[in-house]
C-alpha cells in the first residue's frame, strides 16, 4: 500500500469542503392540494418561482388545476411564509410570522401573483423587515447573525490582528513582528452546520503590517470570502486598518477600524457594516512557551448600501466581545532541518444583541508552526491549523487554516 502524503490529505479536505454532497438548498416550498403535499427545493428564488408554475405543480399533483385551492408554505433559508390561493382565485394571500406581515398579491394569474411575491422578497420587503428577520432567524445569512457571516468575520480578523506573528513574546529582540515589512496570505476552508443547513466557506486572508522599530505597527488587512449554501453563492470582503501600540514589555493594544460589504444574488441580500474595536494582548513567558491572553471589544453599525435602487441596510448596531487564550512553544523540534512548533488556542465570541441568530459560540484550534521554509529570506513562517467551532442551537463547524508570513 502506498504512502498517503499530507498533500493528498489536504486535497481530500478541500474536495469534501467545496464539492459537498447532499447540501440542503436555502429555499423550499411545501405545496399542499387537498390531502397531498410535496416539497420543492431550489438554490434561488428565480428557480423556485419557476418550480411553482401551474404546469410544474400539475406534474407533481396531477389533479391540480389553476382554479383548485392550494396552500404553499415557503421557507426562505429559515424564514417561513404561509401563503394560499383560494378556490377560483388568482390572488395570493401571504403571512410572514417572523416579520408580523400580512400581504396580498394580485397579478391577474397565479403565476404573476407568485412573481410579485418573489419580487417583494428579492427587494428585502417593506422597510427592510426581511433583512432584520434574516439576521435574527436565518442560520445561513451571509451578512449577519452567524459565525461565518460578514459581520462575524470582520470581528474575527480584527481579533487576529492583535498577534502579528505567532511567536509574539518569544524573542526579546522584537515585540510586534520580526521584520519591518511583513506580509501574510493564506487559505481558510471549512464547513459549518446549524439549523438543518450547512455552509461551506473559503477565505483568503491578506494582511500587510509595517513596523519600523519592530515595536509599534501599522496594519492593513483585507480578507476575501466565498460563502456557499447548497447551490447558492455569496461573496464578501472587508478592509481594516489598525495601529498596534505597546504599553509594557509584554502588553500591547491594537485599535482598528474596518469597513466590510458583501451580498448574494442567489440569497437576495446585500449589506455593509462599519466596525471599530480595541484589542488587548498580554504575553506571559513560561520557560520556552508563551501563554497569551487576548481581549477584544468592538462596536458595529450597519451603513447604507444602495443597489438597483434598494437600500440594503440591516439597521443593526451593537457591541462584540471576543476573549481568548493561547499556548505556543518557542523552541520546538527540528524536522528535516526546519524548526517546528505548536500552538493551541481557545476563543470565545459573544454578541449581546438579541437581534442576531447566534449570540455566543466558541472555537478551539491546534496549529503547527514551521519556520525557515525559504532560506533566501530573513523570516517566514507557515502555520497549518485545524479548528473546531461550536455554540448555541447545535452549531458545529470544522476548518483548515493555512497562513504563510514572510
């Protein structure tokens, strides 16, 4: 039997993450005609509305006609809508409990009435009440409400900027980072499961930090993220600027401001947030190990984002708190003439707002740190981490995190 290399394991992980099987689609509708019910699932509203045309329903329920009374229970990625056509009627009656909304759509035909309802959902509803409902009741909203959303990822990368190098605190020759100009790039990929849905997320973290005296530092951070649920795709990114200020030999604070935006044509949503925060990092050296305590507090507010004449503003403002512990070796082992160390970390995240689907979750990560990958440059470090995430409402997720600094 041949050897299984790390490269093969890595390839298998990405195949499982990106080409996932049996993923639940974000949109479904349960059609009931008399005693018969059938459920239709689709990755977007356009496909779902096509699946609810009269000929398509007749294929599923042969005795259905355009004058037959019919009820349709929609599920828009966690938001339910109770709808019905009475007998001999083309008017669609709609009730959305999560938004306390009751509506009617009269398009002349049942197909046109469903199209009018589709357009209402696509445009985020009256007064953006659907956006607020997505953040509060949807496990897979790409903008807010869950750990993989734009808002949560903005806070995560501000939190990570408190440690510009995984070996902060190990060497007394530098405090912020080991070189004046430090670049960071990588790939984070994983899957999260909650509320009967699953999310595949792929992020490219990009960061540059400048520290002329290896003490204080200016930080520019801009991760790019692809987010997928079933056949629905989303994209978002953010730009963060931070400043690291040393207070004591082993204590520093990093202030930051970050603007992020993203959206999805499939999920009919977009959003933009402004986040400002303060990150405190204290390193305590124990022999050849570093114990680090990280505390982050941030304040976020949604801002206007106009697209196709619609203002996608989630109307959310509140605080974020992230606290973590990490334990890192400074002088590990030589493996193939490369210094190899390890790090173990725990991070707790808390959102006080009651208007978000998930308010509290935790993450544990174990990483291998490999130095001197390229002997032609002064400093580089490859970090390979495996993380497990868990929290309220049966949230759990698995992630592979690869970061290269040079």
